[in-house]
C-alpha cells in the first residue's frame, strides 16, 4: 500500500510552509515515491509468481537457466527498492526531518574506543596456557631425568651384589656383566648429556615463567580497563542508536544499507541492536567515514587479513548475514 505523506490539505486554514515552486517539487517527489512503491509491489507480486512457476521447472533439466532468471528478477527488485529508499530519503530531507549523524560521537567516546581497541594487543603479550604448560613440562623433565639417574644407580648396586655373590662361569654372572655394561653406558649418558641439557632447559623455563608472571601483573589491569572501556562504549553506542530510532530521525545511508530502519520484532531484536552497536564501534575505532558502506571499503590486494581490523570485519559481516535483513 502506498504511504501518504499528509503535510497539508487537511486543514482548511493551513498556510503553505513552502513557496509554491518548492511545494510543487515536493509533490512531484511524493508522487514519484508512491509510483515507485506501487511498481515495487507489482514487481514483487510478479516475482513471487515467477519464482513459483520456475520452481516447478527446476527439475525439468533446465535448472541452471531458471535459476539465472530468478537471480535476475531478484536483482531487479533490489534496484527498485534502492530507488524507493533514495527517493524516500530525499523527500524526508526536503520535508525537514532531522538527520542523525551516528558517526559524530565526540572525543570522549572516541577515547573509549581507543582504550577498548588495546585489548587485542595487550592480550597477545600474555603467555598462553599452552606456553605455560610447555615451560612446566621442561621443569618436570629435569626431575624425571634425575629420578632416572637414581634408578640407574640402584640397578647398578643390584648388579654389583650379583657379581659379588656368583661364580665367574655361572649364567647369572654373565647376565649381570651384560647388564652392568648397559647400565654404565646409560648412567654416563644421563650425567654427560641428558641431565645438563635438562638443567639448562629447566632454568630457561623458570626464567620464562617469572617473566610471564611479571607481564601478567602489568598487563591484566590494563586488560580490565580495556574490557570496561568496551562495555562502556557499547552502552553509549546502543543508547545513541536507540535515541535516534526513538526520535524518528533520518538514519545515515550506511545504517539503512546494513541494518534497515528498525529492529526486527521478537528476540532477534536484541541481536540486531548488538550488531548495530558493534558496526558503529567498528566505524568509530577505525575512523570509517564512508556514507554508504557500513564497514568501509574491503581489504585491498596484499592486505594481511589476519590483522584485527579484518578479522573483526569478517565477524561483523557474518553477524549481518545472520540477521538476514
């Protein structure tokens, strides 16, 4: 159904707010919007019928061609809807509707964004659980090889007792002599190679753990501040968005392109506002000023897409796709 923009005509004592030429321009814009709305509705009905007809033919052996036609109709509908949105925006601007500049958040909010953005870099300074486990394993290995030396010495004593209590030609003595040679070689390897290497590795591991503890003592308070900054940033940006929605202000084009003009009903509304606040946080953090692209231009050739900016962008793109707007 066409939306009626009732701005004058209902009140017989209404005095025109605009000069006559401007009024005519606005009337033409209203008429164009209504015309495009009708065209979109007609195209939408036709598209639905075409899709139903084409779906019945998809199994007839010409599926790819039919799918191409569906995609083409979808793109045509998208273009019409974009034209309607552009004209609606022009009408609302001409009609004096206030425009919300969501990106103009002020110095204090930008400072919060900078503080919150430190979280990833700070977190990378910490020693991971896996790294700590490897250091602790090196320390435990020293104890293990020392215990192996103790067992070797005990076995050598047992062999010496056997040698002292058996005759030279006996089989038990021959076995003991073979074992004596193996144990002597093992003891020499432990003393000359394994224990010295384990001592060095254990000392390095202890030093690394002491340094890790010092880094943690320095970094954890900063991480906590960054987490608080992120929470405060999200609260501010959510409030900024909901205030703009509540005031019926004209939202920027990038917001409409990414999120539409209002949250969906039901539980999905919470995901919508969280995603909206995160998209705005991304723009504030990286200084995105593109009026149409919510996340700015994509990464160029040769860009390291493992950097935080691009991994965050990928998560946001996934979140926006899940909203299915």
